[in-house]
C-alpha cells in the first residue's frame, strides 16, 4: 500500500487480517487513538471546539 492518508491506512489495516501488508510513506506515520476515553475523536474535538 502506498500512502498514509486515512483511506490507505484503513484499507491496509483491513488487508492485514488476510495478507502481509507494507505501508510505504515519505515520513513515519503517526497514529492516534480513534476512541480516546471511550468516545470518538470527533466527539472530543467538538466538545473542546478544537475543530473550529
């Protein structure tokens, strides 16, 4: 898989259940938890107004 956009990473993660996957990127990928403290990341961004 080439690229580290949201779609590429999601597809690579799903493929990894069935095959060996290599993610090729220019820079190291920084992963963040999608559900910190049990809530979706977008919930927290909205609550803290970080997305505005």
